[in-house]
């Protein structure tokens, strides 16, 4: 589960198409995993066409992608706002920044810190009505576990298990924008090391983006969230506001 910190938190194919790991890959490299590279392009990406110039202005939609490992699977309908309540991204886009994070920690259902994370994060904030803002924050990256309880709480995991994750949350912020936040409101914010310690939970390099971009007194509340963790033969874990699925294991 992720925090709201900036600089460091509480996937798809077009309809009718399918993406899967081939039988040959499964046989030759049974431990293969989906990995997000440092360039932040994502381990699972949507592709259509590749035939310029005919496909240059193609606009499509993705829905109902299922990813599964070791008997557990999750289907993403990409419709989190439908019936989920909370804010709708509309109005003036007042913040649109991306950042690369390393040295973050990830917490499980028992409150334990079960992994170190490195990821790319994009923060977008719209002002729908004066003083009310809708935030959509996306994550894509990788993790490595620390020994202890598994994230879903079903057992324990060893240190050194590597995998990838992606996630998104929507939140409502009420307050006033900071007229001089000291960092850009658009573009790339660079790389930030949170310097977290999983044993103590301390993260001296972490900065809360709400405190940076809004004046003191602003309120923040999650509307919904979902994070998906993939670790090949070590399982799949989905942490979502609508309920969790699966777990990671040795």
C-alpha cells in the first residue's frame, strides 16, 4: 500500500485482444516475471497498429485485461470511477508532474513493511470547483522483498524476491493551492531517494506532495485505489479499496 508523498503511497490490451506469456517462455524460463524498466515504460503496455502513418491518430480503449499467476488472477475493467464515488477528473489541470522514486517501503495488511520499492510516479490534479481538487496518481515500478509476513497476511516471505507492480489512486483535496511551491507544477521532477528503513519505517527523504502544492490546512481523502504486484512463481497480490486478492509467497 502506498502513501501520498511526492518524490515517495494508504495494465492492458484493446478489447477483444489478449496478451499472455507464451508456453515456450514458461517452459524455458519458468521463473520469468513482468518487469518495469528504469525508463518507466511499463512491463505491461497497450499496443495498437505500429503502422505509421495510418495509425498515428488512432484513439482506442482498453478494458477487461486479466493477469494471472499460479492459480490467482485479477481482471481490470479500467472503470474505477463508475460507482466508486469520489471526484471526477475535470476542470483546470493545475498539477501534472512525473517523478522517479527509489528507496521507498511498502506496507502489508498487518502494517508490516514487506518490500523496498522503486517506481515512476505521475501526479495529476484538476480543480473542479474553487477550493476542491481531484487528484489521480499513478505508479509503475519494481519491488524486492524483506523477510517477514507476506503483504496479504497469509504467510511469510523470504528476503530478495523481486517483482513488478503498478497502481493508481484517486483522491479529493480541499484547500488552497500554494502559489509558490518551490517545485514545478508541470514536467519532470527528477529522481528522489526516500532513504527508507524497513525495520524502523523511517523515510527521511520522503516529502508529502499535498503539503508541497497546497497551503497548510488542506484536507486529503482517498476515493479509491488499486495496486497490483506480480512476482512470477511467487504469486500475485492485489491491494484495492474494493477488496484484496491473492498473496505473495516463497
